[in-house]
C-alpha cells in the first residue's frame, strides 16, 4: 500500500501492501477500502487492480531537464497562441482546439505524437484530492494522456513522492487499475530520489501483478537498489533478469560498482567477464571503478584481473581519459610491497620513453603479417557483401583496373572526407590545400573523389579541379558509392610504405574481419598508416600529423607499463591517437 499512501498513512499503507500479498483477498479489500474511506458499495471496484498493459518503457530522467516554473499548483495547458505556434506544420483541417478552459474537442493527431508537445506542464507542489485531480484533467487539452504527461513532468521536476502517490491513488479510485507503464514512471521517480523502501514495495507489487518484467523495469530496480544497503537484492534481480534476457550494460555496471564498493572484488570481476562473454561492452567509468576500489589491496589474483583490464584497453585500442589514467597510476603505486612508480611523459619520435629508456613496439607489420592482413581485407571486406551495398561490382572492377595500371602510390586521400575539414571554406579549396601540403618530394598521390566534383558548382570550381589534377591522380566514383573500400584497396595494393588520409575511424570494416588476431593487425596497420588531418588553432592552415613509428597502444614488459591517454573523455572511438603517455615502472 505504500504506493498509494499519503504522508499521514505511510507506515500503515506499507503494511497493507504486504497484507495484499499474504492475506486473503477479501481481508485486503476491506483494509484497502477503509484506508481511503471508500463507500461500501464501491470497495471491491476500487480494489480491482488489473493491468491494462503488459510492457512499458521508463522515462530516463537524464534526458529531460527541469523547466521554468510558473504557479506550481496549476497546470499550464499551453495557451492557444503557444499551442498554435507549435503545430503550424500540421495541415489545416487535421485538428481542432477548444477555445475555453474546458476539455479539448476530439482531433485526429495521435496522443503518441502530441504528448511531446506538453513540455511546460508543471506538477503541483503538494498532494491533491481526487476532485482536484479531476478538475486538472478536465482542463487539459488531451485528457486521455493527462496522467502520462503529469508523471513525466514530475520526473523532470523531481516532485515529492507524496504528490505522485496522490495521483496514483486518484487513478486507482477512478479506474480500479494502475497500468504497468504508470508503475514504471513512479518507479523512475523513486529511483531518482533514492527512495529504497518505495522501490522495494513497487517491486513486490509488480512481481505479484505481472508474470514478466521488461528490461527497463529491471534497469530501474537494479540501479535504485545497488546504491543502497539493499545492494545484494540488486545482484539477485540481475540473476532473475538473466533467465529471460541479456541484462543491459547499465544493470551489469550498477551491480559491479556495488560489489566493488563493498570490497567484493571477486564477484565484481565475475560480472565483468560475464559482460565480455555476452559482448556487452563496458564503459570506461566501470573499468575505472575497478582501479578506484582496489587501491591498497593485496592479492596476486586481483592484480592479474586488473592487468587484464589494461590488456583489454590494448586489444580494443581504447585510450583512457586523464581521470581514468590517474586511477591507474594511483592503484599501481598503492600495491603493497611492489614499489611501482608512475610518471607522465611524451614518447620520443624514435619510440623511446625518456623516463625508463624503454623502446616501444614498432608500428610496422612483418612481411608475413602484412601479406596475411592484405589478403584477408581484400577477401572479407572489399570483396565481401559489405562492399557492394553502395558500390556496383562493375564500378569496383573499373577501379581495380585503374589502380593496377598506376600503382604504387605513396598516399591515398579520401577527397570528399578531407574537403569538409573547414566548413566555412569551399570544399575544393580545402582539398587543394591538403594536396598542396602533401604533394612534395615527388610523392605520388591518389585522390578518391565523386563525380559531382566535376560539375562546376559553388563548392567545386572547374579551374581549381583542373589545377589539382596536375598534382595527383583522381578517381571519380558514383555519388552513392562507398569510399572506404576504394581507400583500403588502393593503399594495400601500393605496398607497406603507402599511407592514407581520412578522418574516418574505419570501424565498420574492422568488424567485418572474423577473428581477433586479424582485427588486431588491422588496427595496428591503421595506426601506422593513417595520416591525421587537422586545422591549425587559427583555422587558416591544415596540419598533417604523420603516423608514429611506434605503436600507440597499452604496452608492457612485465616490469614496465606504458599507457597512452587523452586529456578528456571521449565517448566515441577516434581515429586520432594520443600524444601523452603514462610510464609506470617497478623499481
């Protein structure tokens, strides 16, 4: 009953909900009716608690912000002027509006579309009686979605729990039912405020009423409980969820952090390895938490597990941000009796670390590795089904003939990609600047372009195009063609020395490679051959950062670790490799 209680009834209502689960239904009905002073003839009808929906998706409070408030005891149903302004794009004759404060007339726009327009509805500051909720609902433009809009607004405004309870109590009295989706929205508010007892009560209610909970509800329950003294229940719910689905990354990471926080590192690592086995990709945040909570702890097994995380960063070309890097450094230095010391540094162009004088791994592949990688990419990526989604076999055959008659090239340029480096300049000027920077010392350039570049337009001037074609070979593909396959083929066919220029990460093509060793070689080859193109600080000049002679990934010799890191967190993968390193050595 805690779900429907008002402030003065909280303890009693919580007891009633537990009675609902264990006592005879007839007795529960009497208690439920008595607690709300429901007339005798209406008691059973009010207690009818059937669901009208089997699934629902919760609202994510992080995706909405608290909006400017007006009078919080009233609902702003959008004045006619504001509503009309938001619906100008809807064809005339498709909707009608009420000219008074009364209920809106029927109209053809679906509630699913229109509910997103009520973004400035403000919930009341204190619980309301049913009559007050009825009046607000009647004055609402679309009464049928009033409760959903109101609950979304409560989540945005972080309304007091008792206000939400009074709305749910009103719904139970009116409809003899509270839908799954409504319970999930109420649960979202409880989790947002850390209302652990309420979260537990809602779980008890939903497990009695619904045979299966969907992923959104499990996410909320696990997240809400993992940060409390009921965190072990979150682990239990994760096991429950596994029986019907692959739990989300959020659920896994909430449980991992809870286990780490309570020094149960073995359980945390079990969940981490389970994530990887199910191809649920961990965030840097949860990886960092392992190091944060392991500081000062002994144990060879623990160290082995944390080393495996560093190797995971290596294998997946993941660069920790500065905060994560500091967590790694502090963990190493906290290991009892090991005497690790970390220093921030910049690796020399030769690949030598100035702190420990260790020579980092070479970025070049051996002849055998290059041959195998080239064969696999041409077979699995270029001639695989991936290539011709946007490229015809005839066009690619013509390109192959073009390349074979002109190889080897020294640099292959993704022309369209490079042409967008400075959005305020003409695209042909950007490309010309790039070619002028690279066309030195008799370097042979191949530029991959599109046929629309040959049309004299505002972005592609004919005279500039002719000038560029005197300095580089050009191949113009159809405008719908995929550039990456052309880029990879021309670069690989030109030999180990050939570099390429694009601002793409080529991540999709790595995924087409079937085994981890080949994917690792592809990334290593990419790191050693991709020229990074940036604009200068003033935006006037282009800058080319040549590939390193050493491999820019996490490396270890056993008594040293070298970890490249970035200053800021980047959620997405980047083609740019870091220039800063953490050197850790054992003395």
